C-alpha cells in the first residue's frame, strides 16, 4: 500500500519519494485509519545533526517540517494531502535527507501501521543515503624555513588546495575535511583552536579563507607553547566521516621560541698582578634578550681562590638584540695559598627563562702560567714501556704538574701502570724534561687502553700534544699499547715449515719429528725463556685415528690427549720431539696437533696458530690368483699356487711386510716358495709357521716402485690326520695387522674333495656374488654405512636367501612355534610377505655388520666381511629374533 523510491541515494542525491497505492480497486481508504512511523539512523550511531525535511498537511496547507533523531509517528493526513485514497489514486510526496557535517551512511525507515488493528505493522520500507568518496587535499605550510622551522612567531600559516589543478574548493568539500595535528616534540605545546587528546589534536570544522578564484584556501593556526621552548607538529587532512582515513599529504613543522645565548670565558694571566676572566655573552638566536632578564652566576668552588674577594657572584646581562654581544671582566682574582691550591675550576651558569636550559661553562684558573707540550707517546714492546717527553714552554716560570694515567676499561681489562701514579713532574721554564717512562703490566691482557691527562693541583689542564703531525690542544690523550703475544708454531726437524701444515706418512714410515719455535719477529712475540711452560700444551685430536696410537719416541708409552709444555723442549739445544705412530685395526689414521696456551691463567686454553695434521696410510697391494688356480679352486698335493702381487704404493719397505698362506684347517699347511723352488718356513719339523717377509720372496726387490708386480708361488706343505681339503687365504700383514687379504681359495687333494656345499644362509656362489658387488673394482675396504647400503640393496633384489629363510620357517626347523599353529603362521607369512621380507633383510644385515665391525672397527676388508657372513647360521637364536620381528608386524608393534 506504500512504496519508497529510490532505495539508495549517494552524495548530492538526497530526495526519497513516498507513494500510496490502493490494494483494492473498488475500496476507498480513509487516511485516519492508518499511521506512518518515520525513523532516521546512522550506521556509526551518530547522526551528527542530520535531519529529514518534508511537508505536512494537517491544516490542509503544506507546512515545512524537520525530523531529527526522534522518530515521528503521525496519521497519513499529516504526510499526505486529503483524507481518503480513492481507487486508482497514487499520491506521492518528497522527503529530503539533509546530512549533518561529517555524517556517514544514513538509513531512512518508513513503517505503515493499521490503527484499527492496534497499530499492526502493514509494511516497512527502507532507504539509505551515503556520502561519495571524500575529496583529496594538499596542504603546505608557507611560513617555515628550509629546515621546517618557525622561530619566535607562534603562527602556522597553512595553504590548502584541492587535488586536480582545475578544481575549485567548495564549502561542502571543506565540510568533509578535518585536520589532524600530532605533537611529536615537546610536552605542553598545543594548537589553540583544536580539540586535544594528550598530544593528538583535531581541528573541525576547518574554518578557512577562500581565495577569490576558490582554487586555494588559507588557514592560520596559533601555537600555545605552554612551558615548551620548542615543539614539533605533524599535520594531515583526514576524512570528517572517519578520522582514521587520510585524504591528503603530511606536513611537519618545528617551532622554536628563538632564544639562544652563547657564553665564552677566557682566563688572562699575562699580568700577574691582575689576573682576570674575560666573559663574552652573545645573542645568537632570533629572540631579543630584554634588559636584566638574563643572569650570569659564577663559583670558583674553592675558598682559596676568590674573585673580587668572593668565591661566588652573579651579574645581570643588559639588553641584547639578535647578533649583539656584551664583553666584561671578572677581575681581581686572588690565590690565597698558591702553593697548596695552585688552581681552581671556575663554573659559570647563564640563566634566562626563555632558554631551554641554562648555558654553562668552565674556566681553569691557575696561580702560574700553564703552557706545556707533550710529545707523542711511544710504546716499546721489548720493555713494555710507554715513553714520552714533556716541555714547559713558559720562558721564566717553573711549574709542578701531575700526570694521571687511567685504564679506560677497568671493568673488563686488568692491565695497569705500575709506575707510581700520579707522576710528579717538576718542569723548569722553557726546557724539555727528557724521556719519561710509564711501565705497563698487562696482567695477561693482549692490549690496554689508557687515558693520560695533566693536572695542576686537583684540576685537569689543557696542553699541547704533538703526535708528529703538529701541535693540537688536548685535555686527554688515549694510548693503546699492545702486548707481546705468545706465538709458536711447529716446524720439521730441519727447521722448515710443514707444507700445507701436514705430515704425510705411509706404510712402515711412521716416525714423526717436529720442533716448537717462535712464530714472529722477536720484538713482537714473547721469548721462549719467558713463556710459562705450565700454561702451554700440545693437544692431540684423535677423532679420526680409530684405534691407532701416537707413541713417545719409539714407545711403548702412548701420548694420550696432550703433551705438557715442560715436555715440548722449547728453548732447549736439542729441541726435536720424536713420536711414532702405531697402527690400529684400520689401514689409515689422522691425528691433529694443536698448540694451546692458557693466556689469562684462568684454565681456559686458547689455540696458538694453525693445527698440524698427521696423515698415515698403509701400503696398498693388489692380489690376483693365476693358473693353475681356476675359479678360486686349487687341486692336488704337488700343484703350486700362483698369485700376482702388485704394489700400489710409490715406495715401500719389503722387509716390513709379511705374507701368510692361512688355512682354515689346522692340519693342512701351505707355504711360500722362492723362484728356485726352495720353500720358506720358519721353524723345523712339524713346528712350521707359514709366514715369510716380502723381502725373502723378492731377490731383486722389484716391488719398490709404484705399480710394480711380482708373481709369487706357494705350495702344499703337509696334511695331517688324512685331511684332504681346506680353504686358503693369502694375507699381507704388518705388525700383526692385516693390510690386505685375498679371496678364499678352496683346496682339495682331488677334485672329489671340492664340495660346493652351503654353509650358513649363503652358498659359496651367493657369497662371492655378494662380496663382488660390495667390493667393486679397486675397493679394498668399506665403512659400515657403505656395506649396509649395498648389502640391503643386493638382498632386496635377490630372493634366494630370503626365500630360504621363509622355507625353513615354514618347515619349522628348530622353530619355537607349536605344530598346531604352524599352518596359521604360514598363512600370516604369505599375507605379510613384503613387510616380513623387509624385516628379514634388516635382521640379517644387522647381524652381519655387528659381527664384522665389532671392537670399534671403522673399516673392514673383503675377508673380514666374508667371515662375518659365514657366522650367520640358521639356528634357533636367529629364528627366535626373526619370529619376534614377524610378531611385531602381525601385532602392529
């Protein structure tokens, strides 16, 4: 029955139309039976003076009406002309939104009520009005200087332009702008016409003066400084609807009251009968100093030194315009007892209420003229002495001065001057005193920082300091002496540096020789005979040495972690230190030697220089079997086995290398033979040791060079107790440690004695294939990680061993599973084939590697890994471990 259009208004469009429409084409509607309720609300909750204008018809004639925040409920006769709504009539009236300054979104709500039905709501209509986007402004402070400052004048002159060169500034534009002003320096200063909240001010409305062409507007803001002598403000246009929304640029300005005075005091003692202080006060600011508004007070701080008969006094300053100065004297200076109190420090304070703080100064008053020159301080490292000279430049008057020398960092640096301080200096007139010495005690510090000053009586004086580039006036001089350092290094026994800071040794060459000597010029380092040996040591790093050892001399005593300083032979005539490396179970070892010194005698040892690395590698050989050995099989009692031995080391000592034919059967003996057929055996009769030095087999020593090779022969020696087969291994050893070993050879008295039987989990063929894959060409030794990765990969891709284990599980060989449950176990194994396979591989690999690398071994060779694999047997213990793993899979644990 009632409609409101349009539903949405923006910016300058502010008129809604209310229209009545009859719902019954034959029925007349009386206005008095209906009421209309109108409400105006703001989204922000604040109407800011917004209203609705419309016309009423209570008297039959239109009357202008306004509705503000209070809702209006009236009969339709109030809003529409007439008394009834005839069928087909559609009367319409205008309702105009008049937003208040800074108003945001407004909602106009109209509700039609049925008076005959207890004001039952018949229909509700709503319309909204929103302001358009606010205009943007540029502001410019026109009376500040290039440093953004205003002096004296407390006015800020602001020019405002609307963005867009051709845009005029309209009143409605200004109504939508507020000016946010923030004080960023000062504590009380404010803008007089702005509302304030601590240091933030809002100017609204912004009452400006428009230019004739309305292209710009001007505004004058007045600063109320309060107690501030300077203040800084930041100005920014913001939206009146939402003052958190900036609509322009930021301008900053700093105000100063312009008060600035300079104070200078010069002591004049050329006339001994009339010593005086010449005072100069100059107005260097922008603000005029009124007459007698500034006061200078002074104090000699000693009753023994008086001015005009007084220790303290004051004087008012006359008017000074900017740039003017006034000069006057404080005279009649008297030293009551010049011998006991030869100096005083005159303190001066200039006070003016307009200054931010008083101007202060000091002036040294002396009973005798002071004009001295200190020459550059020089530090002698050899003696730890600071050397200097000083001269009294006055032609006739002697002077007594005190030289003070203070540690600049006493909390963190213990160095000190052990010469008596202060140093008493009696300076004759016009004469240098001669070289003076300050003895430094570094107390284990590397360097020190000293401040040196001269005092007359109890007061410091200025002096001339000549550092070699000319005299300069100073009050203190910093001296930084650097102590001699404990600097040592390791060199070889011939007196040369180690190339690359490394010693490389191979094979039987395990002797290490070195000396500890100074590392630096004698003037820069602590002499050997001065170094505290109790605070020196040579640390030994064995992290990469395995179970190898360093022995003192030729042994047997081991160097554990360090060699103490008193055993390093520093300064001795015979200062060579000899160590010998004792190999461990691996074919290599690395040690690092590091000199350390407890510099501050606090238990904290610090490294000196770079470490010396000792690298040792065992001689490297290659063994290859030759016919009649075929497929690692040797048959017959009289057949000679041949092996090709290749030296992969550049140099080696054949007398230090042993070769052994090791038999798996203690009743079967083989030994090496010379080229002429003579066999080598140590012992007589049945007491035979199948060991020979390489030198015994090499008549021509032709294995000394790198890659030299030699065919060596070994032959059957004896078989006791009717034994007809054995596994043979050719071993190369030194110091009872294996350097290298061959693959396994099967020997049989006859071919029938060679049986390719399976031992453990692996057949011989499987064993050889596995070892060939792990020890690829040129690989002599492997780490645990290298073996583990290759071992797991090979088993993963080869089903033979895993299937064998599964079959033996299914057959219940020594398996701790009741027979009535074995079928169930078989089915579980089938269902969990892949997880079980992974578990089996893990168990087998871990068992093999734990056997191979027991005793802390870092690396193993082919033979050692082969022995470890052969130890894995399909016994109850293994299957118990496997079944526990299988059970974990079945239970999800």
